[in-house]
């Protein structure tokens, strides 16, 4: 039975807005040309492939439903479980259900700490217990583990390369058909890097992703490739689940900050006078309040509300989702002032150009002037700011969760993994893999988001474009 959470609905709305903007940009050359330059950048295309992989994982985790259960009394009657799962949970069912007792290292076959074990002859010894799921197919883990890991890694490598060859052949065949050229010539041009779209960079990046994905898929079915946490949950599964949380924080916050920043910034620069003074006082006062304190106060107040109204939340998933949405709202409220300042300054300059003054002199309404002359000329600032702020918002979730004012502790996120790791690093021996996994996933997303943001900035900034 499908379930649509609040953040799910907003993500779908954001996808619809992005699709609408893409269709609008496709019909206007001044918007299509910068994106064409982004598509011709090797760095931009490679970063887009990596970000696309994150988006696919996030969208799979955005489709929620109640799983159907078997009804022994009436098999024809539909009975649904009270828990809420996603398509990603369904795909990763073995990782979700294969839970160990406590910590285990990556690719381990035994627990990370010694326990009292009773031998068949009655003797009690202190040793590392065998894992219930990790490497359970091995008769002698100490002898066979390395060879078994190498075998499954090789299988994943071959499967990944085969899948990549099929995808590359399909993409290049479509490209050859569109250009009306032979497939062999198209492949030669793509490999030589002489195509308008840098297919070589895109396909090489895709090959790395597919190979790593298939290797991880083969090994994750037999081992905990990133270890397990304190309660025995698979860290690789938690890292993949954290993708949606990071994307939601980075994207839904824009839905909150964008209308206020664009509307107030343009109004302040275009109307000037009293409107400009009021808007300046508003964002100056808001900027004077420490953001962390404002977020902490809002989250604590929301926690009190949820504690006093527990009957309004049917399960923990909806409760955690509402807190995530509230965090996005608070981050949006505290982060719109920077873009508002930029748009105010740009609107002040655009208001004085000849074509805007001519439109005002001819009696054109203010709404028409703003919609046709001001807003289209500040869109590049909006886009550049959004892509640059995305990585900062992803990192903000990790910082806020580290100080316990971020997402709900029951929600899988990289921030909660980092928060739990601070105690794990003080253990003896040190449990390092939770922090490492969160760092790698977060670092990859933020790195390629920043690289893509640099390409978008170079493509949309008219000053950099004219300098070339």
C-alpha cells in the first residue's frame, strides 16, 4: 500500500518544477546555451554522472509503502504490515535483515570483541564469536576468506564491465543514429575526445561507477563490506540510506529559501525607498542572530511539541520525516538572506538600464517589468547560488546532527553516523569504519557537487563568459 510522506510529496513537487524549468529552458536560446556549455565540459559531465547516481539512490528511497503480509486465514485478503519501507529497502532486504549482534569490522567473519564462549566439551574460553551472516558460507574463514573475496570481486568486475559495454554501445548507437553516422566512426570520435559532448569522460566515469557497484553488490551479499555498528546493523546499508537525507536537506531547503530570497531581493532593488528599507532591516536583523542558536531553539521547541502530541504520530518514520521537514524549513529561513542581498544589488543595477526605464516610461506595469526584464536577468545568480549552497547544506546536516539538533536519531543519515562515531573512536580497539563510511559518501557527494557548481558558475556568469 503506497505511503506518501511530506518530504516525498515535496521531492515530487521539486522534480516537477525542475522538469518544467527544463522544458522552458529548451525553448529559449539564452537559457539553453549555458546548459549546452555545461554539457560540453568534461568535468561537468563526469560530475553529473556521479550526482545522477546519488539521485537515483535517493529517488528509490523516496518511494514508500506498507509491505504486504501473508494472511494464513484468508490468502485472498490483503493484509499490510504497519512498518513503512521504501523501494531501496526492498532492494537491499538482505542488508537490512542480516543483522549481527554488535560490532564487526569490514569483511570480517567474527565479531570485533571477545566474548565468553562455551565449547562442546564444557570448557569456557574468551574468543571472537563467529558472525551469523558475514562469511557464513565459508567452512574455514581463516583459510578461505581472502580467496573468496577475490573471487566475488572478480565476478563483480566482469559483470560491471559487461553492463558498461552494453550501456556504452546503446548510448553511442543512439548518438550515431541521431547524427546519421556509422557506429564505428562515432565510437572512434568519442574515444578520441572529438565529439561536442565529452562522451569519453562520461563513459569512463560510468564504467567506474558500474564496476564499483557490481563489486559491492556481489560482496555485500556475502559480507558486511563496511562492517556493522553497535547494534549489528550493516554500515553500508546505513550509508546508502543516508543519501536521501542528504539530498532532501540540500534540495528541499531551496523550496523554502528561494521564494523569499527572489521576491524580497527583487522588490528591494526595484522599488527602493520604503520597501528597500524594510527588507534591509528584516534580513539584517535575521543575519544578526546566530544561525546555530536559532536552529537549536526551533528544534528543541519542535521536540517539546512532538513529546506533548505523541498521539498525532502513527509511527517513528512519520515522526522522523516531520522533523526532517522542519529542519529544512529552519535552514531555509536562516539561509535566504545571502541570495536576497545579491538579488537586491543586481536589481538596483538593472532598474537603471535603458530598456527597463523605457518600459516604465511607456506605462508598463511593475509586475510585467519584473517578470520580463528583471527576473530573466538574475536567473544566473539564482542558479549559481543554489548549486553552490547545496554542498554547504549537506555538510550543515552533519554538523547539526553531531550536536544533536539535526535529524531524528532514528533516521539514517551521515550526520547521525558521525555523531555515533565520536564514542566509537574512544573505544579500545577503535571502531573506525562508521566514520570512514560516512566521510567517503559525504565527501564524494560534496566534492562532485562543488565541481558541478564551478562548471555551472562559469557557464552562467556573463562576466566569465565574456572574458573568454
